[in-house]
C-alpha cells in the first residue's frame, strides 16, 4: 500500500475567508455547505486542505498569541501554473522567486521548470512548481 497524504490542517485567522482565497487562487471549488469544524477545500482526489480557525488549535493562554506560519508546496502542470500565476497577478499579490525573496516579483526556472512563492492572507507561504 502506498502512503498518501489525505488532508492537512491549515491554521487561519478566519477559516472561511482563507478557504475562499485558496480556492479562488488555485481555481478550486469551495463548498460552504461543508463547513463544520473545518472549512475544507478539495485539492484533488486524495488531498483536502482543512482550514481551521486559530482559536480551535490553541491549547493554553500562552499559545493564544502564537500563530504558526507554514509552507505548502504544490506541483502543477505548465498550464495550471499559467492559470494560477495569472490569478496571483490579477489580484496584485506580491510574489517571488524563492523562499528568501518572496516579493522580488520574479519567478524561478529551477530544474528546467518554473516556480513561484507567495503568501496567503494568514502569512502562509504557498509555492507553485512545475518540476520537482
């Protein structure tokens, strides 16, 4: 049996707003009827990004002010890259060519493919790459 990632929890300040942003930029569908503990966005047949309000994940008052920022990387086709990158630009989202240059307004061409990094409204770093 191959191991598959089924879902991952994405901490958010506002789970619905974050799920809508993610779905809009990636060209995915967000089903508001599916909102419960999570605001899920199905990425493909095997992966769901489950957005959860930060307060649902804080366990102590010391944790309350801490918000973890994560990095999520997505391998996409050349056509998907073009479509997503066009939406990033249309929304005026700063982007960059690497994790240390998130706002240089350039893409990279590592490994003969293309890649770009940008932040979501919660500060998570989202990466698109066309070649591993």
